[in-house]
């Protein structure tokens, strides 16, 4: 939750969506596996190629 709060604050006004099993939960489109890996890594902010929302990964 801490990370999400931080990202939300950094991107005020921008939508932030969860990504699960290489699927964006904002538009339900598959994202490239390499992109998914980068989201999981959490090094940088990754935008969905389809809907441009900021993607974040939650380990659940
Ligand atoms: Zn999307």
C-alpha cells in the first residue's frame, strides 16, 4: 500500500491500475511479457500501451 500511495501522489490526476498475469486491469488487454517483468521489478513507472494508465504490480 505504501508504494501505491507514493505512485498515486506522484501521478495526481493520472489513473493507476493493477496488472495481473500480463493483463492490464484498466483495459483488460494483454501487455508484452517484457513490460510485465519491468512492472514487477518496480524500477520505473510503466504505462499501459493500450490505455496509457500507470501500471503497478501487487503481489497477492
Ligand atoms: Zn491498459
